[in-house]
C-alpha cells in the first residue's frame, strides 16, 4: 500500500493536488479543520467543504458527503475519527480522488489498504497545513516568529 511519509512524496502530493475536499470541515473559526482549510485556501488551493451541518463554509458550497460533489477532487482531507474513515475511503475511491489524507491523530490501516489498493496515495497522522508550511515555506504565516517563544532568558524584575 502506498503510504506517503517522506518529504519528496508529500511535496509531490501538495504540488499536484489543487482541489481539496475537507471532510468534517467546521464553520467555527477556532476549530483545527477551519484553520487548516483557511490556510490552504489562502495559499491557492480550492477547498470543497464536506459536512452535512452547513450550507457554506469559507465562502464555498458545503456538501453532505463526498459523493454529492460534482467537480473533480484531487485530495480528500479527513477531519474525522479513525473509526469513521473506511466509508470515507470508499467514497474517495468512488469519486476518483488521487489522495486520501488523514489528519493528525487519524490512523486507519484498513482504509489505507483499500485506498492504496485502488491506486490512491495515502497519508496518515499528518496535518496538510503543517506539511505545506514545513515543506513549501508557509511557516511564517502560522505565526512562528511571534516572539512568544524565545531562546532568551526572561528578565527578572
């Protein structure tokens, strides 16, 4: 099964994937799914929200599930529990996605095997936003140089 876990493979996926269906995308700005999707949208990726709770997220029409999306999808980004991934993998295969990406903390070997056997690249337990920032140079956007974390010893009053 083609689990992608190296910098070259992640770079290839991020460079080739322009349309991301984000399963479990929340409309609440403070949720990790929103933050990651907004970052990717701001960096030129088309985001297709997938969440039956909403009509629209990030200015894009929201779909109840992957199969409802009419446009081609390159990458399916999963913000769901590990146990919820197998049917998402099946839907990603059915819609012709090229990549199944499971976010931090999300690992499902069964779903990875199915997707890999169908020819999809699979990424598990990684954040698409973090990997994009790390590999393609967006760390400054995330506020890394905020001065909050410093190697300097604090002055004692």
